[in-house]
C-alpha cells in the first residue's frame, strides 16, 4: 500500500505553501490533510510498484503460453484436415 512517510511528505510540502500568518488554517490543514489524503488514495485502489511488476511478469508469461498454445492448436487443426 501507500507508504506513510510518502503521505507525510506530501502533507508537509503542501502545508509549507500556506502562509505562516494564517497559523490556524495551517494547523487545521496538518490535522486533516493526512486523513483525507489517505482516504482518497484508498478509494483509488492503488497498488505498489512491486505488485505491479509481479502482475506484469505474470501477464508476459501468460501471453507467451497463449502464443504457444495457439501455435499448437493451429498445428493440430492442420494435421486433422
């Protein structure tokens, strides 16, 4: 899932953009932004790069297997005729 430190970094970077003289707004933002960001990311049903790479490898292997099976089927069909 999403790394907590990455979420914290995003919240901090955005919080730095809020002017210091609006201290209350800045504090409210820091209190709520992390929860809102995490909830939004969970709704997106994101996967990690590692999970993505594993699925990519599985798909490549499946495609290769499909090509072999299609070729075998073609050979069997031609031998039946």
